[in-house]
């Protein structure tokens, strides 16, 4: 299931290192790895996600065979990749090259997805962990392998404040609407959001999100022995043009993501075991509509164990009562 940035933010503890790290990994390097067909990020992975297999030669030397990987060029993958690039740049501006800054990414979004996304592929899990530590003002060890991209941990009070304010706004949007005797609900299957919250989200989307025409292409130099001018004029490799909504601020990114969740009727629920917000699909959506409980997979197992323990205690108490 595709992760929602806004819903994951609502469930993230921004002051907790592990919680924030999980959120950042899930929405920066993870979607880009998936777009390139590489393994999902894992703790202590080093550069192993690049390695397809390791062979031991007769002399005892270990030889690593690097896996081949390519970006799956599809407009379906444009949104997760461009948003990962933007989120990373807004959170860690000191760890991106000038060509990878949000401003440059927004200037040429198609080119950035096709070429600049490699900068995120090059970052291991441990590098993100090191950066998140810097974001929270913690001292974390620098990983032994960082890739070739800049890695400069730094506090970013502005980005954390934007995350916190949007987290509060999304949580308010997901909360039950206070009933008003002067408000008459006409149910046509839409999500209900407090009117003031809806207006605030709309204002952010209005000013911070733009409809864009994206030219999906690159300029590359091609070696041509028959042309003396081959080193002076790059060749264009274009795939076409499509329309996309692009956020121009961190707040706009979160508002845009949440707006997309409104197209999925009853796509969110609250785990009846732990109380956290969760995405639901299939049969779980029907349970949410009927007001029945839904659970995270781990919480469902915990709920089942608690249920059977309670039943066992009740049966034991009943047997003891009958014996008495």
C-alpha cells in the first residue's frame, strides 16, 4: 500500500528520534529505491542494497557483483520521486548539491526526476539516521559509508516547525467534527472536516501548490566519431509532457498529500488496540463505514491474544465458581 505523507505525519512523534527517522526514511529514500527496483532501506545496510551477490574466489578474496538498476520511467512514479527529492531538500538543505535544491528541482522537475533522483539512491539508511540526529540536535555516529552525496547534519527549526503545525492541522482534519444543531448534514459519501480547518488547508494549497506542465526529458552529450561538433551540442532525449500538481513549500507538500486522501472514501481509520491513525483498504473500509473496529497487523495479534487470555480467565473463574 502506498504510504500517505500526511497520515504518516499525523502518527509520528516529531520529538522522538526513532519515530521521526522512520517517517523520513519512508518518504525520502524508500520511494526512490522502489522506483529504481532496489531493496527497501534497512538499518545497518551499508552499501549492501547495491550488491546482487558475493562470490568467494579460490584465494579467499570476496568479490561483490553490483546489481543493475534503472529508474522505471512512468508518470505513475513521478509524484513519489519528486516529492521525495523536495522533502529531503527542505529538511536537509545543507546536504544537497545546488542542482538538487528544491528551487532547482522545481525549475526542471522532469529532468530532476530522471537524473537528480540518483542522489537519493546513493544514500544508505545510516546516512539518513545521521541527518535526522542532526535535525533534532543529537550527536549520532557518522556511518562508515555515506555514498558520494554531501552529508552535513544540521538543526532545522523552520522545517520542524512546519511539520509540527501541519501535523496539528492534519490531526484536526481527521478528528470528529463537533455537531452543531444549526448544521444539517447531507451525506453524499464525502469526508467531513471542520470548516475552519478546511479553509486553512485550502489556503495553503491555493498559494503553495501549482499546476505544472512537466517536460519529461534530458539533455545529454553523445560521442559521435563522425561529428566534430559532438562535444559542443547536447542531444535532447524527451519522453513527452504531462500535467502535475507540484508543491512549492513543505506545508504545501503535506496539504497536497492530504487532499489526495480525500478522494478515497473512508480511507483512514483508528486502530482499536493502540489508538493510532492508520490507512485502510478493502474489507477494512467496510468495517470503518459500519463503525466496526480495525487493527494494525501487529495490534490485531495482540488484541487476539488479550481476547483469548480473557476468555480463558472467564472460563477458569466459571469452573472455580461451579466447584465451589
